[in-house]
């Protein structure tokens, strides 16, 4: 087993994490950062210790988890649909989460800790409800054809987006808050969101990591995979459920962050091949590092104002998507 890709990815992730903790409205010098991490915090770096432990470190962990979730889910969706241009929001997860979040904001919950927690919970509920509705609409007997999933996802996504726009038009007081959430970027602070989202991401990403062999067989087509002993319908549903659960947990606290789940798996596939036993973990590591770097750019590009991280990923993602689309068309891949 070649460990070099994993060591390289871990090194990039570690560097991105250090930059994420150190860079912000208050820069933490490397020596102060090391003292804080090592637990040696003299009076001179007490403020730095508070910023790191209470604000920067939990944000870094949450952003890394979100990036890993989107990277792994994107690879899984691309494998299930056998399309390198699929992404984690293909079957309407993002639109459902957005509808749930905006619906909660339209009620104008107070800016207290319980009130702020209602929004991610509503987003998570909306995402899961959308997934269940799409599966119900796409189901034909005991099977769930991939084409039906995509078509049902497009229809439900359009409907949810329309309701979201209607709610935003009638809720001017919360309009800025809703737009900021839809553009991506966590507004939560502290370790609470990390502990809230961790169980769902752990279950989802672990399920994805053990599905590499099934995804490899699915690349041969349903009939051949069935002949190789893979229960195709059950395997596809389990992978989609794990990917959708992971995506729903990610967007609940971090908003809708586009293109990351498309770009990272595509780059990993180009560099290291399409074996999903390796593609899935490397996409998770790459997604975590990529979103951390995008989050750092979001803080510094218009400092002291902070951009939504979804804007940064979209600026980088749209040209890449057009290049990837042209490449797939010219080479006739997949």
C-alpha cells in the first residue's frame, strides 16, 4: 500500500489548519501559537490563548469536518451516478436545508444560544425531509433508478428554492441573515456546533469509507456488478443515504458551500486514479484542507470584513467546472 498520497494530504491539511488558527482579525504569531498549543501560556499570550481555544480552534475543526464531509460525499455521488460532474447537492439536499433554515429565520428566533441552535436544526431537518421525499418519488417497486433520483431531486430542489425565495421576500428583517447563511460560512462559535454535528458526520463518513469496494463494482454497470455478487439496489441506497446524511450535517451548521464536493474528488481522481478505496479518504482529506484554505482567503481578501466562504469556493469552482465539462466532452470520459 502506497502511503505517500496520504502523508502528502495530511501535511497539506496540517498546514491549512495552522494557517486557519493563526490568521484572522488578530494575527497569532507562530511562537505564541506554539505556546498556546503546548499549554505554556504566560500572561503576555493570555488573549491569544482565549482566541485560539474558544474561537479559532473550534471554527477550524468545524470547517475541516465540513470540507471532509463535502469531499467524501462528492466522491460518493460521482461514483453512484458514474458521473465526475455530480456533487453533494445533486438530489436537492442544499435546497431542502436552505428552506428549513430560512423558514426558521422567518420566525425571527432571538439571538440567544438556544435561538441560534434552531436554525441549523431546521436546516438539518429540511435536508433530511427532502432526501426522504426524493427517494419516495424516485422509487419504482423495490428499486430506485439513478435517473429517477436525479429527476426527482431536480423537481424537489426547484420547488424548495421557490418557497425559500417567497419566504425571503416576506421577511425583510432577516433577509441579510438568510443570504449570509445561503452563501456559506458558519456563524456559530465555540465547541457546541462541533459536538452537535460530529456524531452524524462520523456515522456518514465511516459508512462512506467502507463502501469503496461497492463503488468500484458499480463502475462496471448494474448488470455486471450484480453478476459479481453486489446487491446493486441496496448498495446504491446505502451509499446515497450515507452521503446525504453527511451532506445534511455539513450544511446545517456551515451553510451551502458549492463546488467543493465537485472539485476535490475530480482533482484526486486525476492525480491518484479512480479506485474508490483510495479516492474516498483522499477526497475527505483534500476537502478538509481545501475548505480551510478557502476560509482563510475569505477572512483576508476584504479584511476586516469577512466574505462568505461559499463566495470564495464559487469563484474558484465555476472556471474549474467549465474546464472539467469541456474536458469530459472532448475526451468522452464516463
